[in-house]
């Protein structure tokens, strides 16, 4: 029987990894204080069989310290595939927001189906974090940095644009 892929995660390809320097440069130009890149691929995992979200991890070698007001991005080298009518939400884990005052730099990340394998970065998921707390927060290799949740959505009646995605963050609003 054929194994049909419905939704899930996979590593960015070797060719996609070649796009990481450009992705890093773009994020820095757009005002991210520091950009970090994951090391070895680690598949996001659900903590329990009833968890809605899959934790995504930091696998870089250097510790990350976020001071008050710092805004960083972590290029995860993970991409997500899904069906039409689905999106992926990236959000901080409950404990991060509650106990360390970390939040997503963009408040909530919405990852569209056509982000997967796009020309600009192959769908490499970036996690942006901001420290709103007075205490520094340290992220170490192996720490969960966010949770990813697949969500179905309903499209509005108005017809979609004919544009095809060519790049990553904020692509659809560029003219």
C-alpha cells in the first residue's frame, strides 16, 4: 500500500540550504537584531498523543541570549507540507509566554501551503522571537522554541489573486 503524505514536516534539501545566507541577509535588512541558523535537522514533535501543536527545536551550537527588547530569528531548516484549505500556525509555547515573556516577533506566524518549496527559500521556516521581559532569556541547543499547529481554514468568496509565491516572509503584499 502506498504511503500518502497528508501533512507534516521534512528537512530543507541541500539545494535549499544554499538559500540560507540570502534568507539571513534579508531578515537582517528588515530589522531583525540577530539571525541564528539551526544545525542538524530535528523533526518537530507533539509532546503527547493529544497535543495540538508540534514543538520545533533549536539545534544550533551557540546559546542564544535575548535581552529586553531583543528581536531574533531562528532559521530552522524545517519545512512543512499540507493540503489545500490548510495552514500552519507558529506560536510560542505556553510556558514561554507565561514564564519568560517571550513572544513571536510577528505575534503569530501564518505559514501558507504555497510557502512549501517556494523559489526564494524552499519553505524554510523561520521563527522570530522577541523578549518583552526584564530578565534575559537563554535558548540552548535542544530547547523547544515554538509550536506549530496545522489548522483548516475557509476561503472567502472573492477570487484569489493570480500571483504565484516566489519568496518568503511578506511576499504576497509586495508590489
